[in-house]
C-alpha cells in the first residue's frame, strides 16, 4: 500500500495516509477536522547521490561504506 500526502481544503492540515489500491479517493478524511475535501500533494522521495549505500551483508574491508575497520554493518 502506498503512502500519499494530502492537504485538507477546510483547515489546510497536511497529513500522510496509507491508501489501498481498491479504496476510493473519497475515503480519505482529514484526521484533524474530519474534512472530506482533500487534495493529493506531489510527494518527493529521498535519493542518495555519490557512493552506493553499504550492504549489511558486506564483510570487513569491503570498501562499501568507507569505514574499513569500523564498518557499521559488521557485527
């Protein structure tokens, strides 16, 4: 189920809600005022630039995280 961001037309409260794919858009209600007129907002997602994220399965000295001896994923 995707998480969507909404803004209430009545009180302008912004909130997130999990929405089932089969659920109608009219089922979304503002949690603050109960308003049923909401606008779906354009969401942005986080992307990492530069080095790839380290792998939890990576062993010591793998070079993924740049912390050769003190890899945060080494247990």
